[in-house]
C-alpha cells in the first residue's frame, strides 16, 4: 500500500501541562475530544499513541501511558464531529473507568466498551498499555448489541474476550501488509468476535431470561439467514410462544423482522464485495422478493444501490484499498 494511514505520536513533553496538551492533540487527531490532566509525579514509562492501518472505517490504536487522566465531558461531547464507540482491550497496568460515582478497575485481559456520546473518566496508573478499536456508531449498530442506558459495558477476562484480544494482537502485527480483500475480511472477523464477546453467555440456567433468550435467538438467526424466518418458526425452534418471541425483541426496540432484515443486508454486502454472484441471485438467496426490493433496502442502509457499491468496492480492492463504506445512520432500524 502506498499510504497505510499508520502513525506513531510520541508524548515527550517535560512539564505536566505540555504532556497533557500533547495527549489532547494526539487523541483529537484520531477523532475523539478528551480533556487530559497529568499528575505531578514522575512517569515511569515511555508514552506514545500508535495508530495502525485502518480497517476501513474502524481505527486500531495502541496507547502506552504513564500516570494520566482523560475525561469526556459534556463540553467535549458537544465538539464531536463523529459518533464513535470505543472498544478497549487492557494489556498492561490498571485503568479506572468512572461515570459519576460508579467505577470499575480494568486489568489485563478485561474489555471495556464505551459510547463516546456519554461522559466518562479514565484514570491510568503508572504504566498502562491498551489497544482500542474506534468504531463508527452506525457500524456498531450492525452488531445489534446494546450498551445499556449508561453507554458503557465492561467485560472481565473470559474466553470470548481473550479470543478477541488475541485476534487484535495478531492483526496489529500484519495489518499493514494485508491486501484490500484480506483487510475487508479482517474487518468483518473483528466485528463478529466483538459481537461474541459482548453478548451474554447463555447457559441452561439462564434460558428463562428474556435477554438470554434474545441472544439465543440471534445466534440461531445467524445460522439460518438463508431460510425463511418468521415469528412462528423462531418460536418453534426455541420451544416458546410467538408472544414470548415478540416480547424478547420489543424490549430492545428492534422487531424480529427488522433484525433479520438488517443482518441479511449486512451479510449480502459481504457477498457483493467478495463474489461476482449477480445481484438478483444474492437478493433471492437472502430472502428478498426481487432485485428491486433488495436494491431499495440496500440503498436505504448504505446510501447507494448494490451494483454501484460493488463497482466502487472492486475499484478500491484493485487499488489495494478497503472495500467497505459506512452504513448510513438510522438505516435498517
């Protein structure tokens, strides 16, 4: 690639005020406005921000810092040009994430997800290392995962979070050398692993929970996207009533039909980029009545007809770039 988009910014100021200003500028350059303050005690680690080659709309950033506090205030939120979701995998040290009087200590192996439209404060100890994915809010919506009323989710170290962290670690070693097609695949794999890490574990004792039932249904839908999916078929597959299925989705604000439609369009997009299957065949495969119906739904979500999207994606791959575009806000909701 001629321009990987990668950059390393060293934080080398001698005074606390200079270091704070350097951190604010470095973070602003990756699309987030945060207010920084540095305590008056010696730092014990070199500090830098490493922006890796992006996965289309997703940025991958490494943070290495000494003692530092970063705050997302209502004032900084008002200055934001883009709505993002930040996913942080802690690799070393201890980070305290707080909202108001509530907080949690994040340690190596833990995962934190934060909607940047919500105020939050991060306090780093003397030697913190973390890897952060910055995902446009519209892309994150494709996952169908809720961050709850506070816009923050923390996951302690577990099998799914470790899998995601290991994948991101491997990705940072190779992302600059990947072709456009491989980058597109890596982008999709990252989002799928993130979705798995954020969904609740569903065990036998949890199956009576509405949230757990929805998670189970969503996993079933992903495995059966090519089949006819109706409230009745979902209810039968999970031994519950149709009313229970509707209730599981009503609490999320997204109907069963809307969720199936959204996931089919997302999967169809991947086929457009990876294959030369005719648009009409893709439409039929994903259960759309005809190519025109599929084209209208695709355009509502991605801002252009599927044929145009495929052409632009193909041009991007030939240039060694990445094939995906941001979904439009509010699409397929």
